C-alpha cells in the first residue's frame, strides 16, 4: 500500500551563522551544526535556516510550570538532538499530538498537516480503508522539525513504515507496560526476557525508555512482510513469552483480563496505522522525561525513568552518539520471512 510523498522544489541555499534576533528580523543559520543554534530569549522569532523561514511563537509560555521549562526550552532541546533524531523521522508520516497549553494541559491529535503551512513541508498522502485520504506532514530536516514542535507537539509519533510503502514496515517492536501492581523493576526484568528470546532467534534488538512507565524494544527488519504479518509474528512471540514466564509477563490485550503485578508485552501497537512515541521524544510527564536509547548493560545494572530528562539527554547524546543508529541503516536487518 504505497503512500505518496509530495516534495516542493528546493529553493534553499546554505548561509553562514549570523546570530538570532526577534521576529520580523530575519536571521540566517547554516543548519549544518544544529547544536550551535540558540533559540532567542524573545517572545517570538523568525529564523531562516538554509533558506527556509521558520516562525516560532509563544516562546515564553511555560510548558512545565513546576520546572520552569518553557516552549523555548522544548524547541532548544529538539535543536540539540536534531542530528540523531531526524534520521529516525525522515520519509515517515507524522501524527501530531498537540499540547497548546503545555504538558499538563489538554491535547488533541491532528493527522492532516494544517493549512496554511510553509511550502517546504513535505507531505505523505495515505489512503485509509475508511475511504479517507490524509495528508500527513513529514519531518525531514531541522526546519520542518521546529515547525512541528512550534505547533505544540511535545512528543513525536511517526509511522513505522516509510511513505513509499506504508504497509511494509522496516522494524517491529514491543511495548513493555506495567499492569497495576507491577514496578519498573519488573519491566526491566521482562525486557531482559524479551532480549534473551530475540537473541535466541538471532534477531538484533534495541531498547529505549518510553519516558512514561515502560520500555520499548525495536527489531530492525528487512522490508517485505506486510504490517499484518509483522503484527501476527509479534503476537505469537508475546504469547510465547507469556507461557515461558507466566508469573511476570502477560500478552492479554483485554485490559480487564490482565493479571495484576504483571508486565504487558504489547504486540498490538504493530497494527497498521498505530504509532509509539519516537526515540528522543520528550514526554508530557511531570519530570519532562525523554524516551531515550539505553544499552542492555544499563538495563542489566538497573535504570530509572527519571534518569533521562530534557535537561540531561543532550549531553548524553553528545557523549554516546545515537545508540539507535542501526535502526536507520540498511544493513544488519533481520529477514522476518525466515520465521513467518
């Protein structure tokens, strides 16, 4: 099921960094060293990044009042991690989850790219079984990333499959979520079991905190199987884990049937059109936590969700690089057809 990418003709040129000034005073930035860009200490700004004008508004609005974190801080965070984040978003439709009044305020989902919008925003057009045709925005560079975040998107939720074939994903995943009565320590124990079982099948896998309560585990796969086939494998795998570790793991989809004190290995998010918060996404939680890649050694030693926050993840990325880089590469992907 192919989608259609609409890309406007590029009119961009690369400019040198000349500083940033308030709105109505255009500033030119190279975009080649995103971490050098500083969002101005002004109520609003108009940036020109590689020839594209990006309007930023309400920069002083508190998105986490208790922490003193503003919309400007959120935008700056995404600038600082943009080099590692954008490769995970490119060529994928973005479902926008907008928090116009900050992390504690109400939110709404928006699939269609709003109008008016900049002419340089790429669009992924996807036909749905309901008969609707939706034009999703795509984040492919720093300009489009800042445009999306400026709309009040705190976390980022992109499709699993790329736009040229939205029914054939290039990774599968498991969302490990504690059922009431279970702890994050239980989630880490369940993650180890998932890792061990995937290793037995020689399937490479990578973990990240959800930034909320659990752990996400992703497996890079070769494109070929449909989304339904990927979902079917994930379901069988999760149910097998439940049988192996009945005192800890459940694969029960029905909330009322899930046993307390267990960890749900959620396979159902692999269904067509579902999304999970992207790697490096800030989450609308009281501690401004971030969905952060972690090593299996860290999971073995023990981690806490609040160890990974908007204020310290950029430094971690600068030190470790992108622990999830294999998910953006063509090589090293598992051929799921061998186990279907």
